[in-house]
C-alpha cells in the first residue's frame, strides 16, 4: 500500500510548530477558555465549520465539521483541551525532535494532528462523502475533571444533533490499536466512633479507629487477592486491582481520633460495571462494620462513598473503524499493530457505552510512556507527523472521498 498525495503533503515541521503553539496556551482543567477560543479560531481559519459548545460558563467544547457531499459514513476525531496543573513542567519548546511542555503529549499534539488532517483534506480540493467532525473537549483530566465535555458531545450524538457513525479517540497509545479498557472508580472509606476524640492515656488501643482501619486494609487485601485469582482479560496485560492512596487520621500523638479516612481506587475488567463492583465493595464494608462493632466498639460506623472515574468498555476487533484504522497505520508506517486493551482509562468508554457508537483509541503516547504527567512531558514530532497521516488515510477511507 502507498499513501495518498494528500497525506504525503503533510510535513513534520507544520505539525510540530502547531503543537508548540497550542502547548504555549495554558488550559488546566477548569480554565480552558483561552485554549478553546484559540482552537476554535484555528479550525475556522482552516476552513471548517466551527462552533463553541459551552458546558459551563467560560468552558466550551470546540466542534469543527467538514460536511460530506454524499452518502458516506461520518467520523469523529476527538481529543481534549485541558491539561493537568502546569506545576514545574519544562516550558514549551522544541528540542531534539520533540515538543516539550505541559500538555504537549496529553493532548495538544493530537489536537494539532487532527486539525492538520482536516486542513490537508480541505486544501486538496477533494470532497468527503460523509461528515468529518473534529472535536476538542473540556473537563477530561480526573479527578478535578468530571467528563462534562464529552458528556455534552455524546448527548448531541444521541439526540441526533451530530450524526456520527464511529469515532477515533486521540488520547491514546501509539504502539497499539486500543479497543478495550478496564473500569476505574474512586472510593473513600470512613471508620468512626461516637464520643469524639479522647485522651490517649485514658483509652485502650482497641477503641482507636486507627486500629480498626487495619481491619479495613486486610479486607481490601482479601478482595484484591480474589480479583487476582480470576481469569485475565485477553487484551489487558495489567490485572484488576484495589489500591489505597491516602490514609488520614489523628492530629496529635497523645489524642485518640474519632475518625479515620482511607481513599483509593478499584479497577475492573470489561464484563463488569461500576454498579456491580461497588455493590460488592459496599456489601464487604457492611459486614466488616458488624465485625468491628462486635470485636471492638458497638458505636463503630463505616461509611463508604464511591465515584466513577471511567467505565469499562470493549468493541469488536472486527468493527469497521478498527480495521480501517489498522489499514491506515500499515499504509503509513508499514507496521501491523496489535489490537490491545489498557488498564489506564480514558473517555473512550463514554463514547462507546453512552454514545452507542463504535470507537477506537489511537494517539501519540509511546510504549514507554515515561513523560505523560511528568515535569519533562514531551511528544516526538515525527510520531505526530505519522499520526496526522494515519488519521488522514483513515478519514478518507471511512468517510469516502471524491
């Protein structure tokens, strides 16, 4: 296979320069207005129909569209506008063939790629048969992000305001074609007793909620071991887990606290969902509360709260968009990439489970993934150029072009 004339015109310098331009614009979660306005104007200047979709005041998604002229299928290319906090990240710059800076890899490079993909098609003078949507959303980076941006987009799809037959999520791996992910939820467990804090010298250790939290940790360990024993998902290399990230309790060495709080995350495989997994956790904590009451203190209480991060999802490896993307990758790189799943989560699940359309994830994240969310975040420019070409080939095949 060989790439089209349209694809061969795409240059690495153009993609790198645009990635740098976008990376220079701050856009932490909750403060996406400036990057949204910039991207909206960019799509308009490139010749797309473009609109701002406000999910909250000063927080708009950007929706660009190249309307199709025939009866072709419509495709959405989707990335996100927001970044994690800038922190001490290296300032935006180009060095040693990479763009550095907060958001360069996650997800400004991919946003540059899909914009230039659209530009290359418009400038060719050729016409797509189906619609192409270029979508950039706010509110993606969890935990501050709650997915309000992508929720607005899938609502448009479900209500017919956007007619989309399939989607490619760009916030993903460059080393494989992602069709599945496990689910993830955050949890907080509070164990407490009545009577407030007490003086350590007048209290027994058995009355201390810090001691009781050890029972909670042991119970979570038991659940984790049970998850290990299950048959593994064939596409996801890392196993399901329960993990504790924070423990809070007590504020003085001679005082017994009245409450201890544990926070963490639980991850599961496709085939289960948030309701099933959290119901098991709730049942386990309820029985543990009774155990602690009988062993230690009748006033002991356990309160569990959970919040979905992303749901598990999976599409068929034989679906048209998956096979179309695989052919585009081979056309550009000569590589036959594997179909994969991941333990890390993204908004792919919202598009598949809520939007009810087939979707696949393929982006700029390399196999070692050593810079995302770090202070030396960067993205390789040659990879971005190939990514842009791959998107272009996939669009032309899936939507059709004349």
